[in-house]
C-alpha cells in the first residue's frame, strides 16, 4: 500500500500549526521524542521533520511527496514543484525596513545601499524589476541587528507584528510580498499517492470551512423568515422549526466568521432574539 510522505518544519510555530492541522483532520501521529520521521497510525501518511528551507528541494527530488512551509521559502528556493494549496495560516509580509530615525523618500532611498536579508533571490528580483541598483548582504539569521552593527543600511525580512523591528530601532517602509503557509507537491506523484493526497485535501478543506464559519441559532417572528433566510442562506438554506409560541420560529443556519457582527446587527433589527453562535468542528460542502 502506498504511503504519502509529507515534509514539515521540524520546529517553530509553523511546525506546531502544521501538526495541529493534521490533528484536526483526524490524523494520529506519535512524535514525542521528535524523530526525523513518523508514520500516522490511522492514515497512509508519513511525516518528515526537516528544515523549512530544505523542503522545496526534497519535494522537487521526490524524497518527500508534499510539503507544508511558508510561501516565502518556495519563492526563494525557486524549485520545480507544484503549488497544491494555500492553507490560510502563518500569514506574514516580506518587507524592507530602515533605521527608525532615517527619513524615507520612496524606493529610490535604497539606490546603491547595502541591504541585509535571508532572502537574497526574492530581493534581487524585486529591485531588478524596479531597475534600482542595490548591494545585497545575504545572512542566515538575526537580520534585524545588521543596521545597528554597521553591516547594512537596511534589511529585508519577514514581518508579522513588527514588534521585532521596533525593538531593534527599525521601521517598516515597503511591503514587497505577502506570504502564508502553503502545501507544495512533487510533480510526478503516482496515481495511488494522488488519491491519498486528494483525501487529505478534502479533510483539510472541511477543517478550514469550519474555521471560517459559525453555526447560528435564533428565534424570530415567523413573518420575517424570508428576510432572515436572505441574510443567512447557510450551506443551502436555513432550517426552520416552529416554536410553541404562535407566530415565532427557530432558525438554524451557518454564518461566515468575517460577516458575523454585521449579520447580528441585521438580525436584531428584524426582531431576532436568543441568538446563539456555536463553533463548527468540521464542515463538508
């Protein structure tokens, strides 16, 4: 029987989120002592724990069939792999930052300046497109310290909240790209492994649907059901149940997380009462 080999980051926040996603998909792993690889006990998948910047190469070569990593590493390594899916977590920016007290005048500020980064290929391509000459200082880590020790006059790095920049006396001035966690795949997957991957993607989509939606229950005057059904169409249409009190009904539906507060205000305006909003564990369309 075929086994799908999945590479994930061996440590860090992205690793934790990847493992949490697999767990939410019902996949059971045992990796208490952090082995380099571990099989699932209830799904034909084996997880490989690797450095995130090595994952594109291993997937390209077929050592791993698929991998979960930041899209920034996919761009930087530029390996011949397929983008299978964007995963909707670990969002960040790849940005240019300069010392806080430096006046910023636009991209021309960087002309002929030295910029420290762990992503030299992305940065080189960006400034080549802008036709601005820069000096790129490629370093492996602690990029934020470079201006403070005189190694560079600016940096190009991943930014999530910006707090690390502030702690090092820097300010973000340009966002070059936006990144998130993605799944990449080897381009030569066998049909058997593609079938396993399709099952995994189905589970992941159900988990993501659940995270993006809430189950909503409410009581409302029966006369306004058409208006509420328009606001809360649900997956197909809302469930309507009559209440013992004449002229009132209970309505069950699904609402998108990012529309929640606007929808609540509309429902209250229509006379809805006893509104309950409940998390969804899995949601299959």
